[in-house]
């Protein structure tokens, strides 16, 4: 079965960095589109970044361009989100998502809190 397990969240000061990981299993990771989303308290879940694991093509939300970098390791079946220059508005639960055979799968999420 498809499983996504996020890790790497935590508390960081504004301007700091974190690297999130999403370990995947149960599908063809090297031929997938992996996405990161986030959800702040009281707000809807929003798209952050995506990567096409076969080609390495990436795309980002405007709010994180130039600060966040998505990458993948196909051998480890893991996707990463390097987050630099973090701002308080980046606070939220970060989720990994994949669509397999028209069905969406989400991880359990990892909390990121940016605060002084």
C-alpha cells in the first residue's frame, strides 16, 4: 500500500532553515509527481512545491520561490524540502502528497513553527 512519512519539522527562529523529508513506499517512486502542501491554523491547505521524480522538473508557489528547494533521491524513495529564510507566515503543518491511479495519498504531516 502507498505510504508517505514526513519528518524534519520543528521550531525555528525567523531567518532560520529546516529540511523536511518524505519517505515513500508502495508505488513507482521514480515515475511520480511528488508535492508538498502546508496548512496554517484556520486556513486552507495550500500548494508549496512539486517535483517530477523522473525528470527532476520542479515548480513552486510564488510565496516560497527563491527560499525553498524541493529535491528527490530516487534510490532512497525520498523527497526533500529545504526551507531557508523562514518567516512566521511559513508556520503550519507540512504534508507530502502523491496521486497514484487517480487516488490522492497524503502523509500524516510534520509541524513547522517559525517564531522568535
